[in-house]
C-alpha cells in the first residue's frame, strides 16, 4: 500500500481525502491546526509547520509520494525528498516557480505563453517609472492568497497603494470573460483537460462569487485555451494537476492570468458534475493509474459559502433546510467551526441543463444560505 502525504489540511485537502477513500492508499497530512478540515479524514495526522524545512523533510522521508494543497510550503525540503526518491506532485521546481508571481510571469515570457504585458518592480517608488503601463494590477511576488496581495493601480494617484517588495505590475486587460481550465499530466506524459469554467467574481472581496461550467465560449476560444494548457504543461515538464486561470479579451484572445500547481476551487463542481473529479484525477496520477474521463455529465455552477459581514465566532448556518430541499443541489461544508467575514466555509454545487436557471439558483442560494454566529 502506497503512503502518500499532503502538505496542508484545509478544504482542498479534505476533498482530496474524501476521494482517497475509493483507493487502497495510506494517507498522511501535515498541518499546524489539529482541528483543520482534513485532520479527521486522514490515516495519520502530524501537527507541524509546512514552511519549516526539518518538519516537512521528516514528515515526507518515509512516504512514497507527497503533494500540496497550498503553494506556501518549504520547497527546499521537497527538493531534498525528491533527490532521495520520494515522488513529489508536482515537481518542486514547478512549485518554486509558480509560488512566486515574479518568476511565474517570467516563465510565461520565456516559454512564449501568452500573458498580459508586465514589468517587475522591487520597491514601491519604482511604480512611478511605469505610469505608461497604467491602468495596471500590482501583484506581490510572494504571500498573496485569495485576493490578498493584489492591488489595482488605475492612475498615478494610486501608486501609494502598491507593494514595497518584489512584485509584478501587470497591464489591465479589457476582459470579456474569465475562465479557469484544469489540466492533468500523468507520469507517462499523458494529459487530460477538464472543460473550462467561467468565473464571476465578487468585486469587493475579489473572491469567486459563482461560476458556470462548461463555460459559454466559442470553439475557437476553447481551442486556444486548450492549446495554451498543453503548452504550459509541456513547459512545466512534471506530472501533476494544474489549474490555469485565463482572461478572454474583447478580441477573443486568450491570455494566462495565473497557474495553481494543485487542486483548485475552480474545480469543486467536478465532484458531482464530471465523470472524474479533479480530486480523483490527482489520486490516479499519484497512484499511476490511467487518467479519468473529464467529460461534464451536466452543466453546473458553484456558489461559495462565505462568512457573513459583521460576524466572527462560532459558525451558525441559516437557510440550510431551504437549500437542501432544492433539486440538483449538493452542499459541501468544510468543517470549520469558527466563522469570520469572507472566510470560505463551504460551497454549493448546482446541476441543471439551463444556464439561466443555474444563475438564478446560484443567486438564490447565495442570498439564502448565510453563515452567521451562534446566538448565546
């Protein structure tokens, strides 16, 4: 029986472990919080810091393989583990490049992967030298997550909002749509691509509001996106699962925004809506089984369940009964007992043939299922 570890015990690790139950595999999780969403679903839980070299190395040295559910991990420890024969998915070199937005953008440029125009800045005062690029988005090189570490710089007056650290200043794209596409790469180089999802973001939180999959795009845009995904996978040169966020501009040209070297929130719907989920797919890769069928069973949507504004403390879910009575609806709670504004507490997947009906159901669920706090 293979021993496979996961660095990080959040909701992505939780859903990865739920898929692991279908296979004969011994699972290990490393996470600082013993009450994290994944803690009770693995065979072996280790409390520890995923950014500490010794902790990560000691956790992984007796495993057959290891993967991540977040990029903020100690890559040097993974490199040593890889040298000693532990399989790392994806390869540490890919994680190291992707976790830093500066090296990630440079990677796209070096491999002729279409991405928005950019410059690299090291200090805040350098922004004033690049006003010709405005309006632009300033993205901090390391440490950004879930919309944090991203600042819109529309005019020279906004420069003070930028980051006084190595960052990417990226020219804003006149976006028609935002799509996300997940590509799986097997150990033998085989690939499988999931149908793209169309992303609709909350403009204030900069978090996913809801999404529709498969995305409502032309065959030409689908072909562009798929070609870019294969080009990127070939350049990365490692087995693993990669979620690629893309822009479709007003000229119907597809450009890469960012890549995640792991299972991703844009693929939650695949649990119910595709023949093979992104989580099942990663286990197939790590266990060296054939890649799964990515075909969509039915059109779907995802709604994030976020902590309500003004509420912090023990979580209480209102509207749950009403949502669970709906047809074609699947509720996933992440097991987090404490809520705070904007915190990801779960998601709801909706399946329906009609896109307009999906959007209406998504909006209704967003209004109905609210996370507040327990009244004492």
